[in-house]
């Protein structure tokens, strides 16, 4: 009989306050966000202090936690004001900060006592000796490098008491633990100080030059064979038992810059799978519908990263994508009238009368129907919803709830 010592935390990304609320409603036990300083996502919708306060208050209603990523590599002058920053986060009620730079760790520990510190994946923790070192320095949790295998995690868990957090879904950096300077050279944007331009994702021609005035394409000139240095995305949905049984405390989803469609879908899926396994591990069965759901928001092909071996060229993006996402996010439910069966929708992408659509919601609920009637905000009949963020009303075949989402096949 399998014994589950504890249910791991589902940790979701939240690039904005809207994404924070969405992730928690769709099952996340915790979210990680960025502030306006010291993070690695300068282009994400980073949080002001007031937004953090609102996010923390919202999370408390669901017994959820909010972590702040402050994982930049600091240069001279970058740490100015860090003490006050961490003190404010502590007083707001942030549950922990995620840090990689020892200077910021020291400042946080000495100037904001009582604020838990988690070691960022940027620090490349790959063995139990490293975890034990950071534990003696007062850190409560270590986010493992993405390059750690499942066998290594098993050994690490046996030899350390510090909490372990590991990425289980989302984008993977082609460089070791994300410590890359390609963007610095290609776009003059410092990746390790929040400015990555994702140069590895660009499409490149690949040439050999046997002579100074001769250039021969190695790829043959086929536009479908463009070269990139880009990794596919990670998905561990098929391996929930291994993640739980090897004692990982927090299962982390990447994607602070992705949409509420992504955040809601991925949080929903992993919530279902983890609950199913932890509630009845002996009778657990993987459900194909979970993986099918993830493909509705997949940006790239999916793999298991380094968990079960070193990735090969099959885990890099070369040429034409082999599987294309089939759904587009088109709206979010704002309200539902039980008497009339009419839902109020905030439009996110074009949809029209006659479209086959799908509603989905927390708890893995789904409703498929055809759009048969639409009205604008004033009650006038319309045949399509073409304007971004417009409010429309539509008849639905079954009850829906605020925060339910709409999508349709592309």
C-alpha cells in the first residue's frame, strides 16, 4: 500500500493581480509574483505594493500563499533600497521571497527578519550538500535547478530536511538554470537582471563559410528548417506519482507572462491530478483528458526535461511544430442569471453566432455548446463580438459561474 506523507503544494505563476486571483480560484495553493524591483521578469505585469496587499488578502480567503521572486543577479548599486523592499514585503504579509543572490539573501535575513527566504532555481542547487548549506544559512526552501533528475531528487530528499520545490510544467531555458548572457550580446538586455529578450527563441540561418567570399547554407534554405537554440516546454502530468513519492514539497508551474487562459487551465489540470493521486494512490489512474486539456494552451511541444535522462535534439525546437494548439481563449464569465439562463461575458477574442465553444471552470467542469444568440451590453442583438474586452450577453445551455472561461477551436 502506497503511503502519502503529505500532499505537495501546487504553485502557479501570477504576472498580474488578475492572474493571481485566477490561479488561486483554479486550484493553486500558492502563487509567485514579481515586485517592481529585483526580479527577472521586467516585462511581466509586476505588482505594486498596493496590488500585493490586495493579492495577499485575496489569497488568505482561500488559505493560499503569495511568494515574491527577487532573484536577479546584483551588480554594484543594485542592492540599494533592498532592505526597505523586503521589510515592506514582510509587513504586507508575503509568505516568502525567492532569491538567488547571496547579497540579497543577507540583506533580507538581517534587515527583514521573519520573512522566509527560498533559494531561486537561478542558484543551480543540484545536490543535497548544497541544500543543507542553504538550510544552515536559514533558508526554508530550495528551488531545484531544472537539470536535476528524479533519481537525484530521491537521494536529496533522503539526506536533507529543507523543503524542496521543483518545476513541473512550462518553458525551459536552453542555458543551465537560466544563467545565460546571449540576450546581453544579441539585444544589449541583461537576462540576469530582468531583461531577457529570449534570443534563443529567434529563428536563425546556419551557414558554413569555407572561404571569406562564400557562404553555404547548412540548412538548405528551407524556411521550415530554420535553426534555433530553443528548448521545448516541460510537462510532468504523466508522472505525478514519482513527484509525490520522492517528497517534493512544492510543484511549480512556469509562466508569469502567460495568459489567464494558460494559468487557469494548467492550475486546474495539476490540481485534479495531484488530488486524485494523493486521495487514493493505490487506485490512481492517469487520465488522458488531463494531457488533452494541457494541449489546449500548449505553446510548444512537451517533454519531461531532465527528470529521466539528458534531453536530446528531440527536446529542441527545430523546424515545423509537430502539434498545433487547437483552441483560442475568447472570453470570461462575469455573471450568470439563473432565471433567464443568460451569462454576461467579457470578450477576449472574436467569437460569433454559430461558433462551437467550450466553457470550463474550477473543478475541471466543462460545457460544450453552440453560440445561438448574442446581445451587447445595452441588450441589442448582435451577431458577433469583435471588440476587445467588450461586454456581451449570451444564452447558455447550463449554469456557469464568474471566473469560468470560454474558448473555441481555432
